[in-house]
C-alpha cells in the first residue's frame, strides 16, 4: 500500500498574534510511505542532513500516534520531498508532525485524518504549540488558543505574501529563549488592539495591514538575532510595505499592496544568499494522496 500526504508551509504569529495566529502558504512538502519495504530517503531542502535512521520528525510523529493508540505500525519505507526551508520560521517541523500524524492515521485506519481538529491536537502535542499545526491542518488563516480551540478564517483574496528567507538558520528554541519573561501592560494592550485589527485586515481589508501588522511582544527581539534583518524591516516599513517576522524567524513575511513597490526594487538583492519567494495563501491544509 502506498500513501502520500502533502502539507503546507505556515507562518505563525503574524505580527501581534503571538503564539495564536497562523497562515498556510502555497509551499508544500510531500511525504510518501510504502508498506512492505524499509528505508528513509529525502530530497529537496535539508536532504543532506535529515536523519535516515527513523529519527526524523515524520517517523517520530507516526510512532507517537501508534503508541498513543497502543498499536504497532506496519513495516514501511518513507520518502520525503521537502520544499519548506528548515529552521527559518516557515513551519517545517509542524509540516513534519502533521504529515506523520496523517500517515499513521491512514496506515492504522484511525480516522484522525478526517478531522483537522484531531490532527492539530496530535501535532501540537508533538511539537509543543498549535500556532503552526493549526494552519497546516485547516488551511487559510487560523487562530489557535492555548486551550486547543481553533477558529479558521477565510483569507481575503488580495493577500499575496512574500517570504524573504535569509541564508541563516535560527532554532525555535533559541528564538523563544531570547524573549523577555515579562512585558509592560501597555505593550500587552497594544498587541491586543492590533491583533483585533489583524482579523479585519486578513479577511476584509488588507490595507489595514499597514496599521495592524505591528508587535511589541516578540518581533524586535527576534529581529535582533539576525542584525541584517533590522535594516530590511525598517526599509520595507519606510516604503509602506507591511512586514512581520514569520514564526520564530528569521524569515520575514511581507504583504505588498497595490501601490507598494516591487520587492526586487528594494535593497534585498544586496543580501547575498537570501531568497525572495512570492507565495499565495493556501486555502487547504494537508492533502492525502492515496496511491
């Protein structure tokens, strides 16, 4: 039996939506399992450094689901095609966790893959937080709470995010460790107001992104981990282009609006090794491709 799953990249936080907002992007990894054979192989992003001994996150997530159900996975081989850059704030680990949950569900006929809420819950339990797992499961824009509630929003068709991907990696653990333990009350209030505006901006009026896409809880700290980002963010905002850190960074997510300059006109071409990826918002979460 052959089962394949396609899972999108995701951008979490989206400015003021710290640990809660997420967006699925049209950049997908695909993982295929074949029963009756063994081995793990990768191609694409990170292919030369991902483990091939079953210690990868997809395989680990499959085992976690089987263990939770007190079942045993059948013997199978795994092949992954990765398009999501690793350790860049684009949800590569969430994509791996979601892929593993969905594949295990199909192999063991559990039915988890028929319910994005169940996939999100399993994947978030594996990864430790739901802000990337939710859009990878539901697609579109999601708001996930610490209690496990997820609300999917239909994104405005005028949203055309552009991922600006530096040539350096930042682990989520390091990016989270850099955050302050306490924030001023006025900063918390600032984020609450701007997060409310973000819902309207993402669903009805993208022009509001110029106001809504601001944060006082995490962005400046995370931008500071890669000093070159400071100049890029400031340059984009001077040109009135809404921009935020994608997840834990260091990738930036910009939203060029109708009157915004082309990103290729900016100083980005001076940063050797950086990638500029125009991406649409993906309406679907994971897809199962049987056979």
